[in-house]
């Protein structure tokens, strides 16, 4: 993709290697959504369910990323904006449901949290390894990287939550980690939306300069 207004060109996803890696990551995320959501219900863990929701959102938005590869900048920035707004809504949902559970705090099953959190961490480390060479792309490509990075961080946090639940016999560590993950979703949503809007402004300014 050509650069605009003197800015360096950014990788836009047009690569067979990148597409193959993205398909693998989509399959991994879809599988882990079902595994982690089931485990979250069994363990009564808000942190696990929040992480499962992130897996589902990633699988859907990665599919959207594949669909718009090679499309116009407007289509790609629209996709990135959609993903940013989706992350924002996910963050608000996790935050709201966590606040709700503060008034009814059960004690999650730490053993399930720990085992499933470790399995999810291995899955996301594989995803990060597959995508790391493409982390500095346009808003559409970067959103994929940020989602994968969030998952890996979230899995580490879930494991700390499991350790905290086990050590304190309390559900509060689980709720605290779910709140932190909600903040991570909101932060990433802001980054994606800001970059997508910036790229759109660059193109508009370039077109105006040519008139």
C-alpha cells in the first residue's frame, strides 16, 4: 500500500503467509472460546468468562480482517473502527457484570481456573508467535496484533487470579482481574479507533491536496 502525505507505507495484510497465519489463529481462538466459556461456567469464574468472550470477539474480528484484506482504505478503516467499538462494548460488558457480581461474590474453583488459564495461555502464545512479525501494520492489521497480545496478558492475569482465589478462599481476586481485563479492552479499543481515524484523515488530506 502506498504511503500518503509523506508517511511510510504500512503493511495492509496483502500476503499469503499472513492470511495462512490468521486462519490458524482464528481456529485456535474459536476452539478456546468454547473450552473457556464452559470452564468459566463450571468454575463460576468471571475472569475466565471474560477471557472466553475475548476469544469469541477475536475469532469474529479476525474473520472480518481477512475479509477486508486488499480492500480500499475506507473499507479497512471501517473494519478497524468496528473492531474498536466491539472491544469497547466488550470492556463495558465485563466491567458492568463484574460490578454486579461484587454484590454477590461466590468463590470460583481455583483449580479449574488455573488449568484452563494455562491452556489458554499456551494457545495465545502460539498466536502471538504467529503474528509478531506483522504487529506494525495498518489499523486493521494492528488490531489483530493488539487482540492477540490482550489474550496473552489476560491469560497470565487469570492464572494470578486463580492463585489469589486459592490463597485467600475468596472470589475477590477473580473480580479484580476481570476489572483489569475490562480496562485492557477499553485501552485497546481507544488505540484502534484512534489509528483508524488517523489513517482516514491522512487519505482525505492527501485527496484535498491533489485537488
